[in-house]
């Protein structure tokens, strides 16, 4: 409630500074989902909660004199974390299912409050959500930023779920420097994280409270007008168990307010470098990254250690952007120092080509490769997995005197190769998928329709499956095009290796009504999904109903 009160006071204060000069625009929406599930088998359960209601609010308040106050809220009424669907002795505002954010700004000063995602640097903090605050001061070329908050709330153990609990994790970060990240700059980035023991009782199976401290200077400069070079070097201290009483090194003295150093601590470094060259119709980016085996930044919880990456990203745009090419070619060495496992190498390739042949016909082509391989040639620990995917996506638009049509298609092949260390043999399998869509409508008419076919096949010897899907949809606009109603049916047939076919029939109807005078929109939809198993679960079926309602107003 303190956060909501602070927000209300802030907004009220803004209005007091010359109410007539302030302009407010945005939208408010209420959404409700109702779900029912029925099956003749007790082994099957519904895939959604019975009811889910949420309120979404997005606004922007400004006065044209440097003040801006954007606000964004997503508030579920009866759903909190996925682990504990009902609220139980927890602060509603802190729940990760909610997004509450307000970001008042005056010229070069900005404050973010609520659920924030601070982006400081590539090796300190950048992809983790925090409930707290973020202050950003950027007068001229100077930069001063500070963020602090909670990235993870404490959750007590639950033996019925075989869950051992989570510590409350606090994260703070500081950025101090001069210059623009896209020109010449030097920044010092510091991040600190700490697990608070709190009420979580320590057991042998419980997680250990972690701490981390990362110091990372970053710098960059323009080599010439169209080229920019950016670098970062990070020193990281990570403590796996802050409660451990064995010392790390008595000669190392670091205040415990920063981080606890003990026998579970590691010190290591990481570095990244990126060179980008921009042209009128082409660009090239070269990137390299090294992560030491003992480096861990808790601001990037999924950052893989003990690796080195090299990446090349070319891009071309030809003939007034009618032909666009984007590529990514990377090489990665995992377990570089072999501290935890055998060294492996990865090839990461992605290529996309789009061509607008003429005003009617376009074509998209893509290729991707993912391969991982160990250096061992004849060992039970040998690893060799390779995946290749090729896709083609044409689209054609054509007109007659009365009708307009569009036909689009997609076809892809995914080939997978895996070395089986048990049988010392290589196994292969492939997925093939395709789709064909037809959209049509009469010119000047309120009627439209669509037809679709989908196909998927996996040729795995033991678990292969083949699926055929169909789609038929139609829509019409009523009441001077203020009301639009759409309906569709989607049959699907699945054939599994060694079993008779499964059948699914889906149907959906939805309505969208605009009340232009009061800037309000009402949406309703009802969908039904009926699934009947073949011999894989003989005689078993289930039926799902999903009702959705949405009421939105813009201002």
C-alpha cells in the first residue's frame, strides 16, 4: 500500500503544478478468463486455472515543459505465483505475477519505481526483474545510475511439493561515468547481490544463501564515422554459501557489508568486445566474449561460465530494401579449461533472406544450424549433436475486379543427428512441417474468410508422429463496421507410431464491438476443444471450454 500511496501522491502533486497544462493519455482494460475441463479419466487435469482476472493500465502524463510520467500496471486479482496460486501471507505488490511501474522524468533526471528491469552492462546486470527503484541522472555527457530492489521473494519449504524453499534475494547496482554508449564513453559498473537468510530454516537439502559482487569498467569509442568499438572487463567474486565458517584467505580483507569471503568463494574475470561497422546498405558486427570458470554474475542468473564465444553478424539491404539479408555465424568453446566436464565446441549459424519480388509476390528463406561436439573420438563421454533447419515461406497477393486474395505457404525441414554413447552409433531423425493459408474478401464488402492446411511429421522410429490439421474461418462486420464477428473450426488428426489415430476438434467464436463516442471496446470470445484419444489411451477423451471477456477504454 505504501507504493500505491506514493504513486497517488506523486500524480496528485503533478496536477497541482498547473493542472490545465498537463495532458494524460493512455488506456485501461479489464480482462477475465473462465475455464472448464471435463474428462472421463482421472489421470487428466485441466491446463488452466478456473478463473483468471486481470487489470491492465497504461498511461503517459506530460506538461510539455520537460515533465513526463509514464505508468504501467498489470494486476491479476486471483493469481499470484505459479507455485502458490493463492496469496498466503505474502505482499501482493511484490508478487512476480504483478507488474507495477511508474517512471517520472524531468529532462535529464528519471526515477523508475516498482517492477523494473535495470540494464547496466553486459556482465553485471541486465536481464533480471527487480521490485524496487532505479535512479538515472544524465546531465550532458555525465552518467550516474543506481538501482536497488528484490529480485526474488522468500518462499518457505513445502514437503508436499518436494520444494526446499527459496531465499529472498536483494540486488543493487551502480553506474558512474561519462560519454554516450554509442560514441566515446567510459563507465564503471558495480553490481551486488545477497540472499537474506530470514525465516528459511537451514536443512541439509536446503539451498545455500549466495552472494556476489561484480566490478566491471566498460569503455568504447568511434574508430571512424561509421565504426564503433565497445569493450567490458569484469572482476567477479561469488560466494556459494555465505554461512560457511571456513576462511578463504586470511590475507584478503573485504568488508562483509560488501560480500562474505569464505572457503566457498571464487574470484574470476570475464570480458567482452564488440566492433560494429554501419553502412548505407550494409552492416557488420564482430563480437567476442570470455567467461571464466569461476565467474558468476547474479544479475545474469543463466550466464554460462567457462566458455568463449566468437560471433559475426553481417547484414545487407539491396534494391531499396526489397532484398534483405541477415546472418549470424558463431563459434563457442564450452568447458574451456575443463574444470567441470570435457571440452566441447559449438557451431551456431542462422541465415535469413527476404525478397519482395514485386508488389504481389514475396519470398522468405532461412537456414539455421546448431551443433555441439566434444574433442573425444573414442570414449563413452563423447558428445556429438547436430541440428539443421531449412525453411521457405512464399506469399502471393492478387486481385480481381470484385475480390482480393492472399495465399501464403510455409515449408520447413529439421534434421537432427545424435551420437549414442551406449551403442556407439549415430542416430538420425527429421521433422517435416508445412502450412498453406488462403485469405479472401470481397472488395468493399464486410465479409472475409480464410482456409488453412497444416502438416507435421516426425520420423522417430519409436515415437514418430504425423499430424494433419485444417482451418476454416469467416468474419463479418455489422452496425456500420463497429461490430465484427469471427468464427472458426480447427480439426486435427494425429497418427502415432504403433497406435490408432487421435482426433481433435476445436471451434471458436469471437466478437469485437467499438463504442467510438466513449472510446471503449468490448471483446468476447468462446472456444471449445474436444480431444479423443486413439489406442494410446483407448476410450479416453476430454473437453475444454474457455470464455474470455475484455473491456478497454482509451483516454
